[in-house]
């Protein structure tokens, strides 16, 4: 069976829902698109949990698939943005619940988006547990910035998504510890230790501030080419 490796973080520069969803479906693991141009920026959809431009269309198009990836702003990020702990958990819970309600697939990977986790000075793992234990998902987290990665290696997460174009997490004492890694890459050299079950993504989302729709095909092609080279190496 072909391994499912290539996916993306979530944000796309499209303004057309159908284009965004069809683009997502071309990945090994389709991902729920978020379209900031249509109001889907993380802190915006947190104000109205469950309201995403592509949600219904995505649910329709992936019905019956084995595996998809979805994402939600994490409670630590919401607290850093001014929400109380209870409200942060509640809003994230409502958003995840709305995504999963009507999602007819066999398995769901859920990433909590926590861009600045290294700045958090409280027990964020306890907040995550309150969410992951409530839903039948494969739990993961996406972190854009640097942090003490050993904290995540010792967590109950299954997948750690990070910017491999900037950081080398393989040097940490607790590295891997049974975790799957989503390598956020720009080039093949960014992948230091690809193992079975790992994923490939871009370093972060494709927000319209830095990307145009024309960049989407180029980015996907690069991920697919790197994925192909990794599969050859792993089978050698």
C-alpha cells in the first residue's frame, strides 16, 4: 500500500472554495483548507468557532476516504491572545466538534496550531489533554517557532509538526521518543531523519501575505518530488 506522506498546514491563498478543496485533495493526506482572504485567519475563526469557508465542501469531497488532516487554533495560543483558560478550551472544543461533525472518514489527524509555544509559561499539555481526550483523533501539534523540543518529545502527542528549514530537533536529548515527525521543509536537506510514519509539509501555512494561488502548484510539486526521493532511499 502506498504510504501517505504529503500534506499541508492549512492556510491557502485562494479566494475560491472549490479551488482550495480540489487542491487539498491532490495531497496524499487531504487537509482542511483555511482561507484568510475569506475570514479564516486563526484568531478570526476563533470568534465564531466552526465557521470556515471550506468546511462543508471539504466534508462532502472527502467522504469515504481513509485519512484526512484537520487543524484548530490551540488553547495556549488563545490564552496568549487574551482569552481565559476556560474560554480558550471551550472555543477550541467547539471548533473541533464542528469540524468532526459530518466528517465521514476512517481516520482524522488533528493538529493544534500553537505558533509561539516557546513563549508559553504555563502547563499547555494539560490544556491539550482536555481536547484530545474528547475526540477520536490522532493528536498532533504544529509549532512555527523554536522551543524546548524535549517537552514535546516527552508529551502524549503522536505527531510533532515544526519548521525543519530553521530548526534541527534531532539534537535534543529526548529526540523522537516514539513520535512521528511532520517535517516542514523548503528543501530535501531540511529532512534530517525521515522515518516510517513521518509526514512532509511546508514550514507553515500558505497565507496570502507571502503566497499567491500560482505558488500552490509549485509548492505541491516540490513536496511530491522530495517525498519520492525519500521513498527511494527508505526502500534501498
